[in-house]
C-alpha cells in the first residue's frame, strides 16, 4: 500500500470502550465537547508557540495565532480550526486512535455499566477529543504538522464506531481543522448564537482568540457586497490568559471554567488560590484542589504537576518539580518571569529558583487547604484525599506541623466512622494529667473500634483516635508527636497513665498470677516474647502488645504483602487473670488441655486484632475438640 492511500484502522480496545461510554454517558452534558476541542486547539497553539522559539521556520511566516469556529446550519456541521502544531499522518493515527495514559485498562475495568456513575468516572479520567462523538456521528480531522509540505496533510475520518480511516490530503495552512457532522438532535450546535454562548461560557479565558464570522447587521448590509467575499471574523472571547488578570476582576465562574480547561475535569474545583509573587523571584500561580480523585491517584507514575509558562509562553505540561508527590492531585498553572524560555525538565530539577518556588507553592497549597478545613466542604476533601495528605508526614518534614493540623480522625469519643476530628479537638478534650495522644490502629474501622486494647481506656474514660487507613500506622510513626504530646499506639509498650492505686493493684495481680504466667510462658515460648498480666484488659481474656519501637502487626502485614522482609519480633501476650477463662486455665491440671486452651487464647488475641493465624486449621481443630468436651 502506498503512503498516501486510504487505510482503515481499528481503534485500540480501550479507546473503543471509552468512545462508547462517552457517547452514552455524557449525553446529558453535551456542550462540553466544544470546551474540549477548543482546549485541544489552544494546547496545539501553545505547543507551536513553544517549538517555534528556536525554530522560527515552523511558523511559515504566519505568527498570528487563532482558533476559527464556523457553522453551517444547512449541512449541520461545525468546524473548529487552529493554526497550531498540527499532526502528521502517523501522529493522527497514534493520538486519535489510542489512549496513551497509563492505567487506562485498569480504569476501564473499574467502570460499572451504570451510566450515572460512569459519567462521573469518565470525568475523573478526563474527557477529551472523543467527546466530539457525543454530538457528531461523523468526525473529520484534517491536519498538517507545522513546517511540513502542503502535500503532507492527513485526513482522519471516523463514525465513532470500531474504526477510522486515514488518508493523505493536501492542506495549505498548518494546524488542524475538525469538522463535526452533527447528529439530528444536536443540530443546535450548528447555530451561530448557540455556539457563541457555549464558547463564552467555557472558553472565555483561553489566551488565543476564538474567532467566528461576524454577524452581519441587516441594516448596514449593502447590495454591492459580493456573496463570495470571505466573512469578517471577530474574536468572541476575552483572549487574555486568566491568571494574568487581576484577581478582583475574575468571577468564580471564570475560575471554574479555567479549571476545567486545564484539568479536563467534568466537575467544578473545590477551591483555588491565585497569587502573584514579586520580589527576588517573580511568578504567578493559580492552584486548584479538585473535588474528585483522578482515576490514577494511586499510580505513583500518574501524570501530575502544573502547567508551566514562562512570561506567558506555554513551556510544558505536568511540570512536576513545583509540588511534592503528596500534592500530586493539585492542578494549576505557574507562570515564571525568571526561568529561561528554553528551560527543560532536567534544568528544572537542578534549578535553585525552582526549588524556592516549590517550597512557596507547597505552602500556598497547605494554606489553601487550611482555609478549606474551616468549612463544611473539607469533609469531602478529606475523605477523598486524606490518605494522600498523610504521605506528606514522611515526605515533607518542613511542613509536618501544617500537615498535622489538616489531619482528621474518627475517635472513641464520637460514635461515627466519619473522620472529622482534628488533633486540636482531641487536645481540647484531653484529661489534665494526660501527656500522650492515644490511637488504635487496625485494617478497618470496626476491628479497630472493638480492639481489646481499648478496654482500659474505656474504663478510664481516655479518648483514643481510631485509625484504619492503611498508611496510618506509618504516618503516625513519621509524625511521632503533636504539640509536644507523644503519639502512642495503644497496642504498644507499657501503659504509663496509671494512678498509684492502679499500680499497686497491678503489682498484686502480678504476684497472684505468677504461676499461671510461668505455665503459659512455657507453652507459648515459641510464639511470644513474654506473658504478663494486663492493665489494659477488662473484658477480653487476652491481647497482644508490641514494644514501643517495634513494628505493629498491621504494618508488618503491609510490608510483607509488599514483598519486604521484616525482622521478626515476638509480641508480648497480656492476659486478664480476672477473666473466667483464665481462671479456668489456672486450675487446669491436665497439661494437654492446658496447652490447648493457652494456645487458643493466644490465637484469639491474634484474631481480635485482625491478624491471620499461622495454622488456622489447627486452631479450628483445637477449638472443636474443646467444644465437644463441653457436651460430653
Ligand atoms: P489529551 O488532550 O488529554 O491528551 P485528547 O483525547 O483530547 O487527550 O487528545 C489526544 C491527543 O490528540 C492530544 O494529546 C494531541 O496530541 C492530539 N490532538 C488533539 N487535538 C489536537 C489539535 N487540535 N491539534 C494537534 N493535536 C491534537
């Protein structure tokens, strides 16, 4: 087949699925396609502006950038043309036929088939070019890469089904022209006024002028004007980059529509922060916190970072050097007056100015979140991004305190699994003599809440934070303390919060249970470091405790699941000698029965904290044997 002939190619599987979903799920929000296509056109112009900095020939002598939008009511078509970077034939095949984002297959698998839910998810994935098929049943993309010959133009056509065709077609002007053949019930997008109002609504802030044919005024129209004369064009948007305008002049709607332009998010942003910095370093930043997590939030290689501009010229997307990893969900723009136009990712990594901007921008984001934390919307933010913010406790030492103030927990003090209590609130309720902040940690809220370790605290009326995010154990170790109060895992170490009275009782208990303890130690010496009577327990027979500096059972499981070898440290078994089962054990003279019951009690302590038994079948056998004896 010759290079120029028409080929029919299939969409990549994921692209095909996304296309179908897009068409069906986003139908109630049709007009966003225009925002997406104009956004792409503006990106294409930004790219050319950047590439032409050191290759002026790409401009082909035409450096006026614009996006032209035209409609044909009779033919029911809408055309969006840009004079940006354009695409070669191969690029059109690749960019319009496949989805390059990593994790796409996983994302597709997470879709539910429920249109409403999926529409939300697609928003998180980022709608883009394919949104054209919401309103069109045929899309033609005629494109030519800037700097290449007219003959190298390519025409891409698809009906939005399984495949598309690509052929060579001459194109005089550089850039891309996209024609939508509108579905019958979307014909209103061939109406001049309708299109103008949608563009005004979504694309006003785009820095490139969006032009439409000037509407002729019937009264001034003269007979002599020839029909074939090309129409006069007029810009219908503001065409100044939003972030360069003074804050006071920008409306919330404008901020929101700009957010959608840079994020391709479907939903509004939760909040934003717009700042101009003058002095040693000069730059403007506009940072947004989204409402929803992006589909790939947990993929550490996810595309992240800010759009970088230098003196209003677009330089690159996803400049990740300006924010730390734990703020990877923040979207926005940074426009520097100091960086060179030819700055590369490598330079960004080493540049001192970038380093100071990064720390200033990090503070900006944390301040923005601190402000958000004062309002009702914070709960939504926290439930979506809380675990990511906690990563910052290990990653961003300098801002530990700020981050700690953003944390929210559920606690034994409030009967709800909503994480909505701050350290400050906990401190406010703390007992006067209390010098530690206590927390219990398990794989899920219910296991944590029912942990035997809490019995002592319940009895004493001491509040305990209930932690059940995977990262929590690690995060608390990173933080270590808050406002001079040590963070104490209730499953670790000795309890020092004891009154003299309690200490005396404890000593008495130790004496009275000495022989039981010794017998149990002998049976369980392989599994536990030691056995001791417990100050923690009031209801449960046993629990496990690890040393203050040892890794908790949860953390160990997580590390092991991640394939890490974790040094083995044995826990201490704490027993409640007042418990009927322990009393029974104490009087058991048959050594075999003693062994079985002691082992079962140890295994139950493991189960109660959500752990797994080394030999569950043996546990079941032992327990069943005991049950049978009950009925005998
Ligand atoms: P995204 O913009 O998120 O990458 P899209 O589906 O909107 O995803 O577009 C896919 C790709 O197609 C873009 O990344 C770009 O390379 C190319 N593309 C789309 N529209 C244009 C255009 N008007 N000019 C040049 N390239 C374009």
